[in-house]
């Protein structure tokens, strides 16, 4: 029943909740609005809650309308009972109580809010009892106005990398919560951020579909993302120890942004940290890597693998280490996706050591190495062709290598193909992954390869040559952490070799 100011009559709107309604003249002694609800009988088993219960009403108000600027008052009859016996002590009394706090913490001045206040609010919205790493009170003014209070947690939630994990900020419109977890306010890689956003430009009854199409949401998302990344850049520059704690918990998620958030890629790159051959304990940025590069080095070198230990013992590192070049060690599964979209940094291209060929030294040194390789390749031509036929199911080319020192052989891929680490990850998936034919490289300076060449030169048909090629292929697979295709045969050949040697 509602009566407009300045009018003598009221209007009554009535509905049974079946989708239809009636409007008729009514009576009300003064202007204002009364809403009368007739509730179904409570039936918890059928999912019908008792919305006349003051505790239920209080919880609903606390969740959705705690921070609106006007008091929400509960007024109802409360039975008077003896606390010890439970017997009635008299007639019910009218109780009046304000249910909402009316004080949104995000609109108060920072000088008026203590760290303890922020922590209490964080616990309330994040259900996390560890003090957050960073608090970000934000306010946008202009054509659109909105307030935000964001928190960077100190610890990653257990389900951060689970497919079905729920994330999102609390979305308020004019201090009324319209969505508890709105995923459209930040990009997915920042899903660990907790907090609230309050906009005065959104309607209270906005739907999920309309929310995704609303231009205000897109503007808020860009603004929030920029503010979060700026805060992280400032943290890395001014609070490096705090940033290391952040990276330990959320670095994997931040790497996802390189392949997903092209608009902010330039802001993301300075935030990335990597393990490298330069220091076993200290992480490095791309900028620090470039500053340490040898003048002769033209590319940022990296190698992917299951762990630092596996990468450090890879045959692909030998010649590069000998030359003194630094290598980034990428052991997170997400690194494989990241490098597909990270082509260069400060005009230096990124180069995988297990793909294509590796160029080292000055132009003169590279030209000399190529000429020597070409000569050696011609000398070993027949042996390489035999090895190619022997391993044709698994490799598409056998050639000599410039990247090996103490290892007799290794496997590499073409520039456009999957790395062996990514291939293994894909094969672990539900549908499996493609099996690639690789390139096998022999180290012509290794004693084993030299003796193999001598034996081949003496007798092309010696069966030991084919067995040795199989062994070298299996050892190259094991060195990079891949499975060998025929463990039984490898075991037999290894035992025969030991019998001859002992």
C-alpha cells in the first residue's frame, strides 16, 4: 500500500506470486509505503525457511543490506521467559532493534580505519584468519564513481588451481550487495584477490547476463586490474621481500596472465620471476637477465623441465654453460603456455635450448663452427643415415650437434613443435597427446661416438652398431626425463654391455 506525497488517495498492489497482480485504490492515513508479506508455513524438510524468525531476518539483512545508509529496524513481539525454567514470565513485549551497521568500511577515510579493522573485515568476507599481505583501498571519481576495498592474501587458497574453484569480488550497488562472487570484475589470473566493489551506477536488480554485458563492469574491470598490477609493481620495487612471499604463493597464477591479458602484458612482464643458472638461491627478472647478458649473446635462453634438478643436468645446457651464458629454468607446467606468448623482451628474442639450433659466440666464431660442422657432417653421412633408418619410427632426422660436450647424444625439436616437457604433460591428460618424431643429435667429439664411427667404418653390417644407436637413443630420452619406448630391450642391451665391460 503506497501513498504519494501531495495526494489524498493511496494505491494497493497485490499478488499471490503466480506472475499476475492487481492494482486498486486503497487507504493510507499518510504518505509512505507499507509492504505486507504473507509467508508460507516453515517447512525445513521442503526447503521453506521461517522468514518470520528474527535471527533469520537478521542474517539476511547482515548479508545483503548491512551497509546501506538507512537503518533497518526489526520490531516484533518477544516472549518473556525464565532463563532457568523456560516458563513464561509475562505477556510478550515489543522489541525494537537496528539490524544493520550502516558503516561501509570502504567509504571511510584511511586515517579513520585501523589495521585491525581491515583485518576483521577481511576475515568476514574471505573466511581467512591469516592477515592479508596487502590492503588496497581504492576510489574512482569522474563520470562513473565507485569504491573498492581489495586484499592480497598472504596464503594461496587450497583450490586456487582447481578447475571448479569459485572466485570473485563482492559486488555492491549503492551499498546493497547484488552478487556475492562476481567473477567479471577481475581477470581469471587475479582470482586470488578478495574484496568488495561498490558502484552507484548499477541497478539493484541487475541479472548475471546483463552484468556481463554492462559497460560499467568492463570499465571497472580495467580500472581494478590496472590498480592491482600497479600495486604489485610498487611492492616489487619498494618491498622486495614482501613481493617474494607473494610470488611464492601466486607466481603460477600471474604467469597465466601473459597468455590471457594482452592489454596488460607490458605491466605483467616486469613482475615475472624465474629461476636461472646465475644463482641457485635467487630468482631473477627478465630485465636483470638482459643486463647480465654477454655482448655476444643475442637471445634470452631458457629450458623447460619437470624440476630444477632435471633441467640442470640436461645435455642441452653443456655448450651454453661452457660459454658462460645464463639460462632461465622453467619448471612450472604453466611455463609451457607462457612461453608460447612471450616472444621477446627489450628486443631480445626468447630461445628454447631444446628447439632448433643454438648460435653461440661472435659472428666469426659461429661461421667457423658452422663450417667445421658441415665438414664433419659429410664425414659422418653414412653412419647418420644408418642411425636414421634404425630409429625412423621415433626420429625424423639424425645430425651432428654443436650443443653437446660430455653427453654423446641428445634429442631436440623443431622451433614450432612442442617441447618434450609439454609433450609429456599433454600425454598425461585425459585424451593423451600427440607423439612427435624428434631430431637426434650426435656429439662427434665424444669417445663413444668416435668408436661407433670407427666400428662402422670397419664393418657397416656389425650388429653392435644398431644396438649402440638404440642405447644412445634411450639414454638421450632418459637424460631429458622422458620414457623409453622399449624398457625390456634397453635392459637387455645394458646388461650385455656390462658383461663385456666387467
